[in-house]
C-alpha cells in the first residue's frame, strides 16, 4: 500500500512540475516573476513538510530545462498546453 502512495505522489509532483514549467515558459529564468513563482511553489511544498510530506526538493525540479525546451521549439505547447501551428492559406 505504501509504495502505491509514494508512486502516486511522485506522479502528481511530476505533473505539477510540468504545469509549472509550461506556465513559466514565457518568463526568463531568474526574472523577478520567475523567481517569485518558483519560491511560492517551494513555500507551499514547505507547508506540506509540516505534516510529514516533504516535497521541497522535488517541487521545481527540471523546471528550467523544460522551460528552455519549450521556448526554443516553435511547435512547443503554449499556455494551456495547446500546440501552435502555422495556418495554411
């Protein structure tokens, strides 16, 4: 039972990080807004650690790499995960 809970929690943290990376893809890494968002996410993870769920090291993991990939690719998901394509005339 415990391993199923740990697996589920890890999947949820990974999903959260993917959403966070998409939301931050329009912000430059290290900008004031980018830093505030990541810090807020880590603060919220810290609240969970108070009740025994310590995700502080996992929240925000790989957000930089995912944001760089999505901003460098013209067909990357944007905003709500929609793929932008060129419309043919």
